């Protein structure tokens, strides 16, 4: 039992690193982010970290051959999603800097509102991009029963939730110190994660 718990926690820590980095980027983009918003972001990442290993486990027990083929596309999907999200964050920062001084305050308020009301689609895209490599965990837990696989996935999700909340808090703190550069830093982080996932998955 202890070995199972420890293994699940270690899996959770390893798999949550990409989500942690994205959480830091989200915190950078919105230093004034509310607690409910933080819980929504961290909860979304946690949900996908729970779902992906279970989907992988299910695929191993049903369509393992097709799943193995899909695995080759995983790094490309993560790269495209995170390049797009990171590039958009940098582009928004560039546009923000081009705003005339007399409109700066109004633009900043609009930006904060946009972050608070970030569409579910973009958040889901971030959740998928940072957890898609967790599909492969389904292979490593394939010998477990459905109940045990669910238990391991829930532990992974709980670890992810805690780590992402920490990342959001860290990002908020850094965001206050990096005012005016947060968009660039956050975008670069997302792009770097996408490249890291791609390199790790292809080479």
C-alpha cells in the first residue's frame, strides 16, 4: 500500500511539472487573480491529469494498437497548442505596449477582465497540452485493476492541484515584480514547455 501511494505521488509530481509552469505563466499574466479563478485553473489541470492516465489505461485494454499510433502525434499536438497559446500571450503584450498612455489604465482593466473571464476553450487547450503525455501512464498501470487505476489517477490529480495552486501563487507574486514584462515571460514559458515536450517525445 505504501509503495502504491509513493509511486502515485511521484507520478503526480513528475506529470505536474508542465502544468506547474503554465500555472506560473497564468499567475504572471494576472497578479490580481482571485482565489475562485485560481481554483478553476488548477482544477482544470487536475481534471485532465486524472482523465489522461485513465484514458490511456482504457485504450490499453481496448484499442492498444491504435493508441500506440496516436502516441506518435502527442508531441506534435502539445507543441502546436503551446506555441499558439504562448505566441498569442506575447502578441497581446506587444499590443498592450502600443496603447497610448491616456488609454493605458483602461486597457489594463480590460486585460484583467479578459484574464478573469478567460474562455473555457483556451483553458481546456492548456489542460490538454500539459497533460497529454500522461496518456502513456496508462501503459505503466495497465496491469492494475480499474479501481486501483482510478485510485492512482485521483492521487495524481490531487498532487497536480496542490502544485498548480503553488504555481499560480508564485506567478502572482512574480507578476507584481515583473509588471510590464509578464506577458513576454509567460508566453516564453509556454513556448519553452511546448518545445520541451516535443523534444522529449520525438528524440
